[in-house]
C-alpha cells in the first residue's frame, strides 16, 4: 500500500477504534495535538529524494536543495514525512540551503534504527544524518508540532551548531503533562488511541515524547534569533474541552526555553501553518536567517584589525 493510500484509509481505522461518532469527532480534534491530521488529509506534492543514510532496516531518505549558510533544517510532526513542507521548501530553495527528511518509519524512510524515539534520541539521529550527508553547521532549526519539540532538544544538545530557531505550532515540552491534569478526558482518549491505533515508529514517538525532557532544562540555551508561530483556528471540541485554553497558556512559556521576543499568532491558520499560511512561515524563516547572518558577520573592528598603536590585550 502506498503512503497516500495509508493516509487516506486512516479515518476508517480511527472510526473502528472509537465506535461512536462523538468520540470519533473528539479524536479528530485531538489529532491536532501532535500533527496526526497528516494521516487524514493526504499529502502535498512529493519532494525529490536527493540522498539517504543506510542504517538498520533500510535508508533514512532526505531532500537537500539550494545553497548558502546557514542551512535551514525542517522537522515534521508525528506521522509526517517531508511532504507538509513542500510549499515552504519550494519558496526557500532559490536563495537558501534547505534540508528536509523522512524520519524512520515515515514516507520513504524504511529504516528501523535502534535509537530511542524520544526527543533526545531523534535530535541525535538528525545530527548524525546531517554529518553523514556532509551538511555542516550552523543550522536554522524549523519544527512543526512534535517536530518543534525535537528541534528544541537539538538546540539544547548542540547549542554551538544552532544559528536560529523557528517553531511552527510546536508541541511544548510540558504539553502532555498539562493535558493530563487540565484536560484529562482528552488526554486519556489520546493515550488510548496511541496504543490501539498508532503503530511502529509513530507509536514509539508518541509514548516516548516525555522521556529525556527533564535532562534538557539544565543544558545551555543557544542565544540565537527565534520566531514562535501559533495557530488561531481550533475545533469546537478543542474549545469546549479547555484544550485551546491550555495550549494558549503554554505558548508564552516557549520564550524562556528558546528565547525570542513574542509569540506570533497566525490569523486564519489551523495546526498546519506551513500549509495554510506558507508565506508567514517563509517570512519568519527568512527573518531568522537574515538575523543569523548579521550576527555571524564580523564587526568593522574585527574585520580591519586593531589600529596601529593599540596596546596588546592583557
């Protein structure tokens, strides 16, 4: 069965797992938590495979286009390959170096590496993939949904290699814990769905999303330009249950974790901002790239050297 067929058949599986329409509607709303809507909506135009890394069970496939520094590294949400980034990548490829990949178990990546599927394991795996592909730092990390959580982990594990961060309706490190306390009915339904419907790498990623998070707080945060984009469209179920309020209350808490001046709500966008409003995502990425390049540019004093007669530093 093709990836498209699997996506299109997903609603049938969800409906069988939750027999009544009201529960099914709630589950569909819950899917937005971690980018599961990709299973329900098909995919954008496929991206070209430009390289792969052979690991246990098969390849990890990626797309690398464009040129220049820093390289923009795109990370997708739960259940997604590269396809949701197609519009963004096509806009950026002319003037920027852009990297996107299918995590193991998604899209064209059939690999089954013995790497923990928690945020630290996935960040480490991505770092190794970039190295093996010859894509050198610095990187501007862009992450959607749970992919934002993975990019946050990358920024704490490799702070010296990060030039900027763009979060696209990202899953906050405390998201699941808060939901278990503040929206327990939805949290329990999502946990049930993860065990009855999710399979393979997708199930492992969901169940391990909180592993290693507590170790990241203590690691250094890179001082880099940041943009935090959030959606403004929620389903009636999400609004009535208190889920929307919980998410809004968490959004400002991204700023102490990654930096940045403010959270930017994107009007007219649901969870997939890169599909609904790709121009907003592109603008945010280009702003971060521009700021990163300005920071990397040597100051006039450094470029010209010390003027004659300047005493040596002690």
